[in-house]
């Protein structure tokens, strides 16, 4: 929106020059030099790239309403030049059925929610040098900075037997299986294989993996997708997908982002969890038990599917840089490192209001 006061035709015109640093771009009104009448209120939207945050606006920012918000306004009363400043951040949240994990910028991990004493899936207090976290039904997996992997929790099917993995660049956890992506594009997996979800030994040229309840999905370098495991609800029907840059999996559905920011989904759709055809400008997706969540470039969030516990109530969220979906709850990381959550809180898995993930 651009707003004008009365009688703007008699007022001076001024230029607004906009730029950005690496890690994002100014999408509204764009980047370059623009001319406005004095008194014009100009919307500013700094769109992030995944893994980055907008720190602030710098330059001639005296009339910017909030210099620390990615979405704000500036009132034109002189020639001015502003820059949106982005930085890379390695913080994230992950969510499972009954608990939530947060990765701090110092490589340590914080947890909230249920941890059955016989499983110990929240026993991460001594973890250090972690770069990624993922969670199954009762087990937690961490990727370390040296490309090794650590896991705690339920191990009835061997899903935590990852201590000998090396050269790993990405991890994913299903209900009772764990998947690792190696730097050479091949994939390893341990745990339950009752539906063939571990049958990834022939995969190659993979750039990202995801794990559902009983299925495993991988993106190839050419943007196509492969899948193995349970296909009882059509969750592995991804053969026609192309131009995919990220995948995520719910219990029985699979979702992908195309390079143009649109989204595609297959699988169980009993309550609308696959109704993502209208989504645009998405930079990250996550899928819960029966809901799907998308992060837009401007830090806002959209969601579809089951809302029985309020897990879709994300419409007022802003300045979000990463999202995660548990079975019936949704978690988001804000650009300042704080965390928000909605949905089922029966095991205190949404008690994240005091978390600060940026050291």
C-alpha cells in the first residue's frame, strides 16, 4: 500500500533508494530508486531466504516505523536511501507428537514436552556442536558439525543406531526409522523397515531427505523426487514431480515446494492437509500428522488441514524465519530468536515462550 495525504499534487517529490545485503531481498516496493510525493507512506517488505533473518533497516531510517521489523513502512519527507540487512542464522525448531526441540545458535539443544522415562527422547542436555535436529515418534536425532550423528530415545527397531555414520549432511526421522544424507548424494537408513522405508541404498544424487510415518522421500539434483515405503494413502505418488527444491512429510502425506514458491502435495487428504495448490511465495514447508504449514517470504505463515487443537491458528504470526509441525501443534522461530507455538499442549509441548535460540 502507498498512502497519500490531501493535496499531494502541490508537494515536493523525493527519491527513495532501496538495497539489501545477501540473504534476502526487498520485495515491496522492490529494489532500486523510486520517486514519491512528500508525505507518502510506503510499505516495506524484506523477504528472507531460508536460513536467514532480517536484522534491521539501516540508512536514512528516521521515518521507518520499526527498523527491526521485516515488514514496516517509511514516510517520505526527503531524499533517502535505506538497506535491509540480513544475516545467516543456524537456529531451528523441530516438533513431534508430544514434544518440541529447539536448536540454539551455539549448537546446544533445548526441549519441551513429554519424555517417557523408558525412552529418554529429551535427554539432549549434553549435546553440543549440533547443526540440525529431527524427531521421530519417540526418538531424537542430531547432526553434528563434524558430520557425525547422535540419537537418543526409543530404539526398539534400531532407529537410534547411527553412531557409526560419517560424512552426513542432512538427517530425517520417521516414526521408527532414521535417514541420513551423505555428502556424495547417497542415503543411509536404520530402524523399522516393515513397509520398505529403508530401501534407499540405490538412491544417488540426492540433495534433501524427509521421513514420514512409514515412508521416506528424497529430492534429486535435477528437482525430481524419489520415495520408498508405505504408499497406502498415495503418499509416495511423486513420480511426476519436477522442479522441487524442498520436501516434507506428514504421517501419511508428502509436500513439496517448487522453485517458483508454489507447493504440491499428495497422500491422505481427509481433512484438507493437501489443499496447498493456491499457495505462493513459500520458502519453507512442514507437515504434521494431518496438517501442513508454509512459511512465506515475508515472514508470515499459512496452514491447512486439521485444526482440532488450534494448530492452524498462525494467521497473526509475523517475522517468522522457520516453522515446524508436530502431530497436532505448530511451532515457529521469530527473527529475534524467540519461539511461538499453537495447538495441542497436553504434554506442555507448546511451552516455549521463554526460549531464546540466539546466543
